[in-house]
C-alpha cells in the first residue's frame, strides 16, 4: 500500500533508472534518467517504469478512498526526461537489443503502452527535449503532451525507423491510428520520418501545448516545461474523481488495445536484408 512517505522513490533499488516524486497533493512525477537520453530498455520498463505506475495508482486509490467527498480523488501523472538536462525526453529503444527479439514487445513494451492508455488518472508527457521512436510512442500513449518550444535548445519529435531500416511493430501502427486521425499527418510521421519541430508538432496537434522557454531566464528549460505541465495537470486533475477516467479510455481505445495485446511474435515483419553487392 503506497503512502506519501514512500516518495521520493527510485527504481530499481540498485542503480535506479527512474525517480518517482509526489511534490503536491494529487500530482506525481516520474523522471526518466537512464543515461543522458533515457533509453527505454527492458530493465527500465520492467523493473522501474511499470512498477512505478503501479505505485502511483495505488497511492491515488488510497487517497480517493480515504475521503470520497473531498478532493482526494484528484490526480495527474507527469512523465519527464532527465531533469538536469534539456536535450532529451527519450531516445527510444536500444535498437540492436530488440530488433531480433519480438518477445520484447509482447512481454515488455506493449504491456507498458497498454497500461498508459488505460491509466486511471490523466497522464502528461513533459517533452523536455528530443523525443524519438519508442519515446515518441511513449508520449503518444499519454493523454496530453507538453513540449519545450525549442527556443533554449533545439528539440524534435520523430519516428525515424524508415531512415534506418526498422519495420514497425504492429502496436506502433495501432497507437498512431488511435492517436492521430489525419492520414496525411500519419504518412508524414510513419512513412516520411519527418522531424517535427515544436512549432510543427503543436500546429499539427501532436502536442497540446508548448512551454515558452525564451527570454533571459537562466532556469533550465526542463523546469520551465514542468511549470507549464503542472498548470495543465491542475486543470485536468479533477477528471478522475469519479473513478471512470481509465474505464472510458479502455473502450475509447479498444481496437488499439486489442491489437497491442496480440502476440508480437506471431505478428511481425522480417527485417530487410542488406542490398546485394554487385
């Protein structure tokens, strides 16, 4: 049973890759800090991020049951890249470790994505830097996305698999189709591997807000992003009070979830062979 005293919590206990904090009532922050670019490795997902989601949900449920008539059922979760830098949100998977391992998606990545898609309180990706591939999918699975405006440091959103010869897992297509309704935009993301600037990402609806990081402030861009995300979190934190936020999402994304939960080992495309040398 999770309590306020359990935070901050770093996971795994040995050589932690994330930190969970509870800075104020009804607000949880998960910071990814697997190296500088927060790669989504099996250890980070299985031993840190998924257990952290369980911890946050238990704490929120405890709060809600403590006094159902108060604001105790309010809540929102922020996921942010490493806080002492503003270059990366997440650079995705370590490709060489997953390209010949479809079990990684069945047992590790896809359960994480499904968990986020049905999480019982609003989830917000605080995109404090570059957000690529599996990291882009992580952000899409959140309910909201707030990104740096790129004025302090350049930042891109990109599904770049087409550029280095990696076929998408079926779960990626399901998430994209569920979260991006415009076919030309899906084409630009998946088939062109376009690098979206923050302005482009906001104009296209991929991200909901941009954090204004311009000006003379010496404050790290990540902390400015978190301030903007916290404003949004307060606006939406009342939505899960009745306990149906996650339930509605389960039906809203039913087709997507059905696909994500298929065995990736039975629904995968072969990697292309290298061109023959003439």
